[in-house]
């Protein structure tokens, strides 16, 4: 029977979600596989496991539940072991590393922030800041909207200005929220947002982080911000991709 | 005990929330070499939810039109943002607008997944692992309605 792994916690974790429903239809029951100071949150896996909405939600929900009462290292979706013994072997082999990561992430959660432009508002802003573009718009209007060439020309310049705004606003989002976080991780490349950034936030300072987001909403009303958190620290389980917020701040805070 | 995932409390509870964090679940998180991973064939579709501006003739013409319609007097002299009420109305409206504008936005998770399934179907032969088989479509449809 294949074993599906949701995450790794300390054996002392006070409330692992044993018996909760996990992936599969019907939902496979959550079990806990223990080895030394570690515990893996697992269930059986259905034979035909695919990244379907229901299963992604189940993966996330189990980790949410476990993460609410103690540190958990979330696995990427879809990790399978031949059996529970294979899970035990991995826990034993890499115990020091996982214990260190659990200590480092204890009491912390990931907040993911995505930003896009409110189109009307950003066009207003771009035209307000750029008298030449504004003059082009007014010329075109007098010409009943302008001919095809004029429209293309205006459109291209406006597009360039908006894209430049995307870059600078992406930097601004990160800069504004970084001071409230312990570490920062850029989301996957080419995600289609002008900013897609995850922040590692201490749970006791989470209110401060949320307040900083609200502040950003108010000061940059042309930004549409989507915030998700607290989440299991998906982006911070490995030290690799994440950058320490402190290190980033000590340079210019901008990269 | 039965847990309905969509009712879980926490940041990414609902379906729209899941859509926003799906790349974290699929692309981040701990990977252990000793374990195999389920095939993600077809999931590339997620990257097509493009919200940034793509330089193209379509975009140029659309922006030219949008500038033409813009109330220039309202913009520069006022707060660049929209008044609260308008802001709320356009929040849903803007999505529709930008959808037409920005290339091929896959708006909902079910969209993404029905496309992913189609891709999965066409790429089925490429799927290497035996347990990476796609679900039957009747079952997937049912899940979309959940």
C-alpha cells in the first residue's frame, strides 16, 4: 500500500490530526508515523492520485490543521513512499536536518501576497505623471479617437508606462512588507502577477503584517492585493530559495 | 470523521483561496528524493493566469481605447484610486475587463482543471508513472460541482 506524506512535525507536536480525512475519495484517514523525535503525517494513497482540486484542498487542510498547534514542514503535493517503513527510514536518515528546520520555523507562518494593477486607476496614474501621453490622448480625442496608427502609437507608449509601473510597484510591495517578515521568498517565475511574494511571519507579529498590507492598500489604491495566510511555510522549508529579510534590508531592501 | 476541506478555517480555506495558493502547494514545499512524486502533466496551465500587461497590438489598441474613455479630469487632481463605492463595484468588474484584455486568463480553478484534464488526455501517453493516471471524467465533473 502506497503511503502519501503530508508533512513532518516534531514527535512532541501536541495535536497531530490523526483520524482526519485526507486525500482520496472516500477520504483516506490521516495516520502518524513516528521515528525518534519526529513524526510524519501520512495516509494511504489512492491508486489514481492526480493533482485534483479535492486532493489539493485536502493536502492543504491537513497541513493547516496540523500547523495550527505546532510547527510542521509541509511536503510538496504528491509525495509518495512505498510504505510506512520507507517513511521511517527517511525520518531516521535526515533527522538532524528536519529537527533544525522545525525549530527554525516554530511559531512562524507563510503569508503569500499577490498584486495586480487596477487598470482604470493605473491608467489615471500613468497619464497624470506623463504630460506627453496626456497630450497624445487629448489629440486623439480631438481627432475622434485617432486613426489606427495614432492609436497604436499611444497604446504602445501607455503599455510601456504601465509595464514600468508593474516593475516598480512589484519592488514597492516587497519593500513595504519586508520589514514585518523574517524571510522573503519570490513566488514561481512568470506567475503573471506584478508581485507574487511569500513572507515568513512570526505568529505573534502577524497582526503587524496584516496592518502593513492594509496600509499598502490605502497608500497604493491602484494595486489590487490578495493576501493568503497564515499558510504552512511551503516556501521556507528549505533554506535555499528564501532570502533572509534582514540581509535584504541591510543592503537597500530592493532587488 | 469526515472533514469538508472547503470549510476549514485558515487562510486558504475556500476554492478561490486554493486557486491563489495552488502554486505553493504544487511548486514549493519539502521534496524528499527517496519519495516519488505524482505526475503533474497538464498543470502548466496554471501559469496562464496572466494578470500583468503583455505587449501586443491587441493591448495597444485596447489601452488607446481605454485612455480615450478615461475621465482625465477625475484622475490627476483626485486621489489616483477610486472612491470606495466605485472600488467595490469595479473589483468584480475589473476582473472581467482585464480578462478580455490580458491574454487567456484562466479565471477559476475548475477552468484550469478542465483544461488540465484535456491536456492530460492528449499527453496521456507521456505519463510515465502508473499511478499518475487521470481520473475518469465523470468523477472530475462531480468534483467541480462540489
